C-alpha cells in the first residue's frame, strides 16, 4: 500500500511512500522496547541533557522543519515556525523541571521511612494527527522520554515527511538508538501495535470516534491511554467586554492552523446587547483576511489539509444554509487548485444544524446570542465537547465565576485558549481523558510506586 504526501495549496505531490509492513512495525516496537532498560536507568539529568540537544537541533533547523509542515498540511509558514520554536521551548522546559518533578517524594508514616518512587512504564505508542505535525508529536514524546519511557510515533499519513523528520531530529540530537522511532502504517497495523507485548501505554490525539476505538483496544489489554480528542470551544463575550480586543483575539484564535485546531474558538457566544457590534467588527476582520500560498509570510489563511477536510466543511456550511442560517461573510470554497475555503461567519444558527452539533474543523465561526449569563452557560455547556474555552469581561471576579461554571478542561479569561508546557492540557466529556504537559502530563505514563521500609 502506498500513501502520498500532497501540498494542499496546489495539489502537487511532495513524495510517495510505501507503508511499513506489520512485521517491520512490530520489529520497530520490539527494538524500542529493548532500548528501554538502558534508557530508564540512565538517570533523569542525563535524559534531560538529550532534550537540550533536541532543543538545539529544532532551533537550528526550524526553517527546514517549518517548510515541511507548511507543504504537507497547509499552515501559514509563520505559524509553522512558531510551532517548531514552541517544541524547542518545551524540550528546554522539561529539561529544567523534570529532575525535581521525578525525585523521590517522602511520605510521613508513623516514623517509618516511606517515599514515592516515580518510574516509567515502558513503551508509549504516540498516535498523532496532522494539524500540528511537530507539536502534537513532541508534546507527547518529550515528557514521556525524560520520564524514562521510550516512544514509537505513528503519525497521520497526511504528514509522513514530518514524521520521518521528527525521527531524524532525535538522531541529530544524538539520542541513543531506538529510544524514539517512527512507523508509517495503515490502521490495521496500529491495532496490532496496541495489542502487542511491546507497547505499555498509548497516547492519541484525534477524533472522538478514533479515540473510542483506541481506548477499547487498549482497555482489552489493560493498557494506560491518554485521549486528547475533539473540541468545540466556547468564546464568551459578556456585556462589559473590550469588544475590540475580543474581536482581534477571536480572529486569531479561529484561524489558527487555518481553523483546524481542537482548541480553536468555534462557538462565539455573545450577550445580546453587544451582539451586533461584535458581529460587525468580527466580520470586518474575517473578510479582510489574506488567503493565499502558505509559504508567503503575509498569508493569514492557507488551504485545508486535504480534499476530505474541504468536503466536510462544505457539507457543514451548506447544511446550515439550507436550514436558514445567515452567512455574514465567506461560505464557499475558493478556486479549483488547492483546498481553500473562505473565512466564514455564520449567524441565525439552530440546534438541528450540523455546525451546532459537530466539531467544525476549518475557518468557519458560529456566533450565537445570549440574553444573560445564565443563558451563556447553558449554551456553552450544552455540548458533548469540553476541551477549552475563553471568557471576555473587564470584571475579573465575574470572569473567574464563569470559568469555574464552564464544563471544560481549561479556561482562559481575556485571552484565547492555547497549550502551554507549564499547564496541563486536556478535556472532559467527549474531549478526552488524561492530561499532557506540565507535571501532571509528565506523570501520566509513570508508575507512582510507594516504597515503605519498616
């Protein structure tokens, strides 16, 4: 079976690949597991030194890596550069923090010597998506590796060039052989990897449906899994919000990765007395967004990642049109080369529309009015998703109160939702299980072992 890396801005072939066989993929997993014992026993400080090497490689080659991201999934080159820089920062962050976070933790037990030992579980299979090709893979791998685990990456087949470049980056950083490996496979081989005796834990970022499938397979073998799934984040604008600031942030948040981010703001819930003002300013910004080749540093919006992504977003918007939604701007694909879709703002949205129920993975914003704070919370929480969200208000106490009431994994007040190595990342409800990043993410693939000496 062959797969193709295609530039989504012009439909041109980057390169074709033959997927690895089941035997080759299992051999990779076996070789990684064999490398585990030496890596585990190396010590945190020495593992952290390798992360510093990785950070250096990422910074030195960021232009090359950013170009790969852009030509494989269409993200504007400026965002791709920021993605690589964020990976380098995260490597340095965990290199700085992990020795303290993984040190034995004493416990008081009636005069007995007792402590917690933090020990790696073994091999982590990272099943990653295409929308942040470097960041998604490395935000999983960096904490897992410094904790003493080994990692096998099964990346999306939309971004095989990125997948292989990530593996090469670890080699350039002089990591021991087989501590980090990449396999290019179809879905059936992924299932076999999860079931194999080599894999001890699974981390997946993907759709709800895929997450459920992976969790079921892992659960049958009683293997730990972290699920970072979809989102339909509320962006809440209250009556005392700074509308100018909120609109600029809404524009930035909705168009991250061409609207293809799980934590993009997707449902804009605005108090009625500020609704028309917000819609007017937001539509003005979205209408003025520069659409074009993502390698141009002035481009705001590039193509969607694939023909399937374009087909899905078109179907969601057309469903809304048929059911009476108002298209304030955009609403259609652009040109016959590449997978471009206009930045789109939709109002008059009803609950039976697909855009009201599904995750919208493209540059399409849904704006909903609310009469008061109670209705804001009702609309925001009436979703199967619960990944992130933001609240816009000049009253910090009100912002905190609203944040506590929202059913979500993380909330920002007067800023848009973003991942950050210093804070745990993850959701509730259909948005997933477990956390990435911070000390909490570091401990996901750790055996927290109490040791009591009597």
